[in-house]
């Protein structure tokens, strides 16, 4: 990803987070719309990168729509063999399924995140995934 695009995505993410913290829903919605527009304009171009789609999914309130957007991000991460992005996308998908009260489905995605993270050196990510797997495993056992 080229620096100017990364900077735009980072700035929009910061603006969205600040608007959320300030309970300014109008500003938040405006910034999410700008991020969505940025994603759509870069789709299919050399600037199309999974990070922008993952960010958009992260800030999408509709859980089902967010999962569809995560899938777009995942397809791009797989296309470019970006294991760390695959891991964080799978992790986000697992967290969404956990929010939906579907621990078995969440566990499936957490395990995929774990597999994608293993070749990398991000120990913090591996730990976060491992903790989620442990919690979800316990939740699945409790449901049995």
C-alpha cells in the first residue's frame, strides 16, 4: 500500500474513533461514508488493499454487512498472500460471530486466524488469538 493511501485510511480511522468517543454520530457516519467511498474508488486498482476493507468492516455497525466486507478484505489478503492481514481479518470475523452469540462459528474463525498468524512474528497477535480460542473453547464446552 502506498503511503498517501495509508495516511488517508489512518486519518479516517482516527476521525471515526474520535467521533465515536464524542458520541457524534453524524460526524462518524460522514467519515465512514468517506472510507466506504475510498474503498469503492480503489477497488480493482493498484491501490486496492485489504487494510482499507478491514477498516471499513471494523466500523460497520451492521454485523452481517461487516462480515461481507471482511470477506472482501480476506479475498484481497489471500490474493496478495498477506498472512498477517488474513490473521487479523479472521480474528475480527471471529469476534463478530462471538458478538452474535455463535461461539462455535467464532471458534472456527479464531482457529483460522491462528493458522494464518503462525508464520508471522507478531507475538501479541498470536497471544490475542490464543486467548480468544481458549475463551471460545470453554464457551463451546459449556454449551455441550
